[in-house]
């Protein structure tokens, strides 16, 4: 575990350099959990690309790595700006930040078992596009286009949903959704009494 945290710390500093943030003490943000109504808030576009945004993106990465996640949207830390980060690499050395992302094209279909840091311990099969082409901005405000497929396409679609106030269980039948949410509530009660 210590080795993973050491690598995450190195990646944080690498991400800070990549995104041009001054390296300040790491700041872990609080991830809000379902059914917190703030998860349903639609994020606003980012209009100011400054040092504060760069630091926020670095903090999002640090929070995601610390929680052992592969993606995190600003909405999940109660910041309602159109910002998401992801890194699906085994070595945590492929950070990708997307500001004001928009899907330009979707193709194909895949079923992927998704989890979410706002739904700890819950997983469900969700159908999403196999490939996506996304237009976004980097932390400097420069336009970027990314074309991804497979699990990274799922991750980006999942995080973009958060920016719209949607969560992955919205894609499930009401029966399946209710079963999963009962399981989540039971796990929380057990954790509270432990």
C-alpha cells in the first residue's frame, strides 16, 4: 500500500508540472456520496483558466489517486464546474484532465461493469458507447480533441454524466437500482455499527 501511495505522490507532482500548477501541499478533497442531492447539480462551464484552476485539477488527481479511483468529476467534490480527471493506467502515469468536455461523436456499444467513488462498493453493468470523440479544453484553456475507446471511453462518459447531475445507477432498471441502493444502505449501516 505504501508503494502505491508513494507512486501516487510522484504522479501528483508530475501532474502538477504537466498542468502548470505551482506545487503546493497536497490537498485531499471530500468525495460526496449518494444520495447527497449535490450529486444532482448540473455543473457550470469553466471561464477562468488560472492558477486556482490548475491547483484544483492537481487536487482532483490527488483525491482520485488516494481513493484508488480511475476517474473523478468536480461535482463529486461539491465543485460545480465542468472539470473531470481520469487515469486508467496501471502505473498511474497517464493523467488526463478535461475542462468543459463535449462529446462530438459516439460509435458502437459496450457493456462494462462500472463502479463509482460516490457509491462505494457498488458495481453494475451499464451499456455505453464503445468509442467517443471529445472536444474539451486543457487547464490553459487550449482546445483539445481526444478519441478513445473501451474502458477509457466508459470512464469519460461516466464522469461527464456527473457534470450533468446523472449517476450510473440512472441507467439501471428500477428493480436493479433499488436492489443496489438497498445493498449500499445495508453496508453503510454495518459500517456505522462496526
